[in-house]
C-alpha cells in the first residue's frame, strides 16, 4: 500500500507541473504509452495490493476511436512464501471525446489474457474483460509535424474468469494508472487562418486585405460580375460590356457628358445639357437633320428642305444678318455665324445649284449699286467655297432693282440691303 500512495502522489505532482499545450493526437497517428499503475486485487487472490507497469501500442483510427495492444505486469506478496506474479496482453478500443480540446476524456473496453504465476505453485491462464475511463491531457510544444505528447490517466477494472480459485471463478481487480502517451505520424489539420475575415483562408486568398463586408469569390477577391476590373462594391456602372474600357468607378468614359459612352457615341462633343438618343446624338423630333436644341421651326414636314435653323426654304435662302462695311464689300464680324450656317445648309444639300444674289438700297447711282452688290455677292460666294460648300455656285449683283421694302425708311432700306441664296434647280 505504501508503494501505491507514492505512485498516486507522484502522478499528481507530474500533472500539476507539466505545461498544457493546445492539441490532441492527430488522426491516423500511431502512439506508444508507458504507464505505472496501482492494482487492488480481488480478495480471492489472497495477495497484497501493489503497483505494476504497462506498455501500450496503438493507432488513432479517427476523431473518435483508438485501438491499442498492451502488455502489463505486476508482482504481489502473499501470506505464504509463494509470491503472485500477474502478467498478460490486452486488446482495447478507446472512445475519445473532445479530441480538439486540450483535455480528452475517454472510455475504454477490451479483453485480455492474464497469466497468474505462483512461485512454487500452480500457474493459471485466464480470459479477462476490461473496462474503464480515463483522461488524455496535452503537454509539450508544437504539433506541426503531427506528433503529440499527452499525460494519460486510467481508472478501470479487470474481470478475470478463472476456475482455479477456491472462492470464486470471477476475479475483479481494480486499476489506477498514470503515464505518458506519445503519438506521431498523424495527419495535421490545415491551419484555418482568415486574416481579412472575408471567409476565404489565407492559403487560398489571392486578394488579402479585402475590406470587411466586401462580397468575394472563391479566391477571396471582390466580386466583379461584369469583368471590367472594378469590383461590384465600387462599380457605379454594373453590366459594362465585355472588353470595354472603364474608369476607376467602372464606368465607360463619356467625354462630352451626355450619358452615352465614347465607345458608342456617334456624336462626340455634344453641347452640355442637350438631350441625346442612344447613339449620343441630339434629338431631332421632326427628322429634318437639325437638332431640337437648334431647331427654330419644329414639326417641319418630312422631306422638306430646311436651313441651318430648321426652317423650310424653297427658292431662296435669305442670309439675314450678313453685313458689310459702308460702301465696301468687306464683311463685318457678325456676318460670320450666318455664313457658317449657310455653309452647313449647302453641305446638307450638295445637289443644289445656287446663285449668290447681292442687293442694295436706292441711295447712290444705279451703276454704283450694281457694282457694289456684285462685289458683295462675290465676297459671300468666296467665303462659302473656302469653307467647304461644294455646290455649283455663281454670284450676281442686282443693285437696287429688286427691293422688298420701301426705300423711304431706314428699316425698309436695311431690308433691301441683303444677300440671298437663290436655288436654280
């Protein structure tokens, strides 16, 4: 009994002084477990309680089960001079709980062959059933190589079925053991680390540092449904066509800001604020070729000729606003926008044959007015040609001969001083 007390005290001291680590035996590992144990014998054996030793060799089958083969032996004093020696082999299975924790409780069941050797007496071989409980407590350091060191404590009973005793055929011995269990060669679980918290472990994460809450794909990269290189959480223009160039917000460039991307904009440089169609061109409600923002005559009948302001013309196109210096054929600056619109109109109708007709009021001689109006008409013709009008163009001065208003008033004379584009065909 003194040796049993020493064994229990030593086991308690060992358990308190060993540092606790953080993992159990790895799955598929092998282990070896040397132990010492206290043995309380059945009274029918007529021998003292004492200590013994055991050595177990086993395999961690999976997360829950171990299978082990063991050897055990002990020697006991008897009242007579004949000592009792017990030794044998065991086969046990252990159901282990909470393997992922630092302390793993277990239940063990098994069978054994027990040889009872009485010195200077008869020997006996018995079949025995084993049952018990125990703890595996992690000790030691890192388990990266699949190894583990554990403190092992067992408490159980061994029931031998013997016919060689005078008291009973069933002998029950009680056992309390303490030892170490060292395992090796197991499958080390992959460390699951997700530093950025996106749900994809670091070893698979191709986009570490993803902001918290950002939806990601299987590689840990932010979702980009339209494949434009801008993630969904930033993309202000989802559904961008494949291959399209986009800016940092996932939108295609729109240089003129009309809402139609440059890649599809058939009318770049649209003025700010105007309404455009899906091609990026200004709306033209009456289809006369003049955008609504510039059309002074909306709802023009389809097919009718219109000038640069969208207003119909038939035989004449009055260049209202074309002015010259007094008694000169030199254009005043305010004439240029009017002439540019005339050029645009002629370009739209290149088939037109046009005469540039110059007119004056009645002041001055008829001959002088004919000459002046002719020079002014020629100046306008040159401007039209120089700026791209490819029509058949001629010029002629009519002087004061075709007034459209009275020459007796300033307003009438101003109306008579004019340049007109006459349609010849």
